[in-house]
């Protein structure tokens, strides 16, 4: 799957953590289509694996990138996730 950037991709130039989240999402999708599997509702409705729209991919990429933002990191911290030291 080709990488699809989020709606705020311009922030990747100056926001290292957002860039890291976006790049990791791209990397995870190199050998599979995670979003298509997340949206797979065959168990509920039957049929084939759906083909997400470009908009679906952009929304998913935007949310993943947002997790690396200051507000996204605060959300993760509130949920109990703490960034490990590398």
C-alpha cells in the first residue's frame, strides 16, 4: 500500500514526534493494509474485505499523526501510556 499522508502533513516538517508516528504507521502498512482489516465487517455483514476510500486512509493517518502531537501525547498519558526512553 502506498503511504497516504494525514490532513496535517505540513506539521511533519517541524514536529518530530508526529513525524515518528506517521512514519511508523507507513512502515506497519508496508506488508499489509491495517485499515482494511480494522474496517473488515465480514463477521457482522458477510461479504469481502472492504476497500477503504482515500478519505478513510487520510483520516486514519491524521489520527495516528495526532497521537504524536502534544495533545495526542497528553491523551495517551491520561490513558496510562508513558513514552519509554530510547
